[in-house]
C-alpha cells in the first residue's frame, strides 16, 4: 500500500493561435479538461501499476471536486481521506497554449491550500500502515512535515518530491526524506548552482544529502536520472524515445518509483524501472492520459 499526501487539480486547457494580450478576447480553437495536481497524478500512476493507493487531499464541494472524486475512484484509489471542503473551489490550473506551444498558466490552489496537519492525523493509520509515503510541495509544508514525521516514526520510507521548485525547504524535510527526488530545475533552485549534467546532478545531490536527505534521485529529462546513496552513485540513462509531450513525466517517474519501492525493489532497480515508465509517458499527449497501465507494459517491468 502507498499513501500519497498532496494536491488534486483540474487542468483547463485552452488552445489559441497566439497568447492573448491584456484586455483582449481571442477565439480559441480547442478546449480540454485534464486531471492534474502532483498528488493526484502520482497516486494515479502508482495505482495504474497495481498499487493500493490512499490519497490524502482536499477538493472543493463543487462540480470539479465531485468529478475529481469520481475519477480517482475509477482509478481504484482509496478516496476516504479526500475531503470535500465547503467554501473553497477545487484547485485549478487555467492554461493557455498557443500554436508555437508556448503557454501561460495560472494555478489557484483552492482546497489544496487547506490540507492541514489535522487531515494527516485523520489519515494516521493509512500512513503508518503504508509501504511508502509520497509528498510534494503543492500543499502546505506543515502538512507534509506532519505526514513525514508519522511515517518516519513508524519506519515507513518517505519519497519527497520538492516540486514545484522553491528556494528553501525546512531542514526537517531533508532529514525526513528517505528519497529526496527533485528534477534538475528544482535541484538547481535549491542549491543555487546549475544542474544540467549527471556530474552537476551528483554534486547537487551531495549537497542535498549534507542537508539531511538519506538518498537523492535527480531526474534529468531525456537523460534519465542520477541516483545517489550513502554508498554509491549511478547515472541511469532513460530509453531513447520520441517525446511528444513531457507534461507529467516527473509525476509518472515519482509514482512509479513509489510503486517499485513499495513492492520491495532496491532504489537503483526502482529508479531504473521508473525511468522506463516515465519514458513511455512522454510518448503520448496529456498528463494522466499518458500514464501506462500494468497490463500494457512489458512483462519484465511489472512481473
Ligand atoms: P519533470 O517532468 O519534473 O520536468 P523530468 O523532465 O526530469 O521531470 O522527467 C522525469 C523523467 O521522465 C526522466 O527522469 C525520464 O525518466 C523521463 N523523461 C522525461 N523526458 C524524457 C525524454 N525526452 N525521453 C525519455 N525519457 C524522458
């Protein structure tokens, strides 16, 4: 079983020839809605691989919130700890994409901003009985810390994904991270140094470990990831694929990593397999729509 504490958003995507300027109304040629939020994405990825997943989250008591709950249930996720909240909207990302692929994005955290340590207390037994706890940064940090403390006290490994990027993270969050897993941009923002090559990723990982993280996995887009533990460093290249849409690749990676760790794989094996699954996700459009299911994967990946 995997417990994910995090965000759930509806993505509202509008496609226009060019981005509108202030005061302008443009005709859009397409509109789509997508399920998002890093917490929900990672939960869905792990569930599609076959994990029992409990999501601890908040949605609004509104159309989007009800739709999100129904969607999560369809994915087989345990939603008993997803609280429908009066008086706030479900989190949304309003996205405009132009013909050149440029975008503007406005995220309203809504109910995600109200996910509180009390919600974590209510989910205590789910956290303590999990094989892995997964947290990201789209909900208040006190909430993440509360969950991570419970997990660590119960001997449950914690995967912490410091996304979206922030310049500072409380020292305790590093110490509570069994696996601290930023992408190159987040690693660069946290260390204040460029992170582009596997060598730079290793240097950043060492610095994050000096701050208390037990193990670090830095994802490097098409170049895969670098895994740094107290004992060794391994650069794991991603399979060479034709990427059509990398949105959500990081979430596919984290959700898969959690799945394989929960199943008992060592960190290196889990990261290698997560690389392969994330590389599959970049070959089709959308976020959750691009996440594969266990049945669609080569047998050696999910056994
Ligand atoms: P994020 O989505 O957070 O920016 P990354 O870009 O680092 O994260 O991608 C996460 C993972 O997705 C990578 O470690 C890799 O496994 C996979 N991935 C991303 N882009 C590609 C690509 N172009 N080809 C193959 N794999 C990719």
